[in-house]
């Protein structure tokens, strides 16, 4: 009888530790991400969610352990260049150029990928079809975030999303949840850092501990004086 080995994880965090400003953000984390997986990072402001995403993107090295993509360390020479072409990064600082129209911004991303014909449908899905020929400076913060989401749809297999729901209204959050779901159905991997609720079914949760104990606030002192 032939016993099949389980598939090797697409992305593997092997005993990974991460430091920020000489303090540990995470210690000895082991996570296996296969095609269609999702990992949600939560934690207080300053807990290191963005630092952790930067490490996953290969911008910084783990203080211990290794991150493997298809069995190869992402920091190895020759591997990182291949790996970064598989990543889509969405951060709080958008990559939108005000010199181009909304449509041209998404088409420029298409050009980088060598994929054509998705830009306008992606903007229409995000409810921005009527604004396609406008300059981004005319957009609200929420609309700019929707342009970023449209860029995601010009697909790369691994999405690293840093606070993707910030500035979105309820409809925008539903659209975000929808494209995450569709990306995973097609075998994509999604890693989300968020302090706001996003519905992502069957996702793994990694909560980062606070790096510093919470200081007593003015309102805490008022409460104590009231009790006394």
C-alpha cells in the first residue's frame, strides 16, 4: 500500500522569532500555510504586526528560525527575487500616483504583471467604475483604499495585508472579505494584520502580545478616586 505524504506547505514559519528595537515581538512561532490558507495577526497598537509582515515579506530577517517558501529559505540568494514576485503588499501608505488617473494606476500594476484587461472590471467591482478617468486626488480615503483593493485583484498568489479595512465603510469591508474569499478559492494565501474585525472563514489566528505593560491613564485615576 502506497502512503501519500502530506503536501509540503507553500509557506512555512519554522521556529521563528522576531525582534523590534531589541525586544521580542514573537518567540518560536511555527505556522504552515498551504494553498488557500489564511493567517490573521491581531494585537494592540505597537505590538509588532507590521514588523511581522515586513519579516514575512523578506525585508528583515528573523532573529531566530527560518521562513521557507516552497521549501527554500526566502533570504537565500536567488530565492528572494523569485519570492517577492509572488507577493502583493497592501499597507496604510498607498502606492497610488496622483499624476495618473485611477484607471491608469491599476493598469500600471497590470503592466508590471504582464496581465491585461482586469483593471476596469476590478475598479467596477470596487464601485469605482464611474471614477476611472478621475485623478486620485479627487478621491476620499476610503475610495483610495478601494483602488488599492482593485490592484490586489491583478493577482499574485501571496497577499500581505496591513490594516486593509482602515478607512473602508461597511460595504467596502464586505468587498474586502469577498475578494479575500475568492483569492483563497483560487489557491491564494492571505496574511492579514488587523485590529478591526474582518470575517475570514477557517483562518488561523495569531495574537501578538503587548510589548509594554499598559500605563495608567487619567480615566483610570478618576475611577480609582471614585472608588476610594
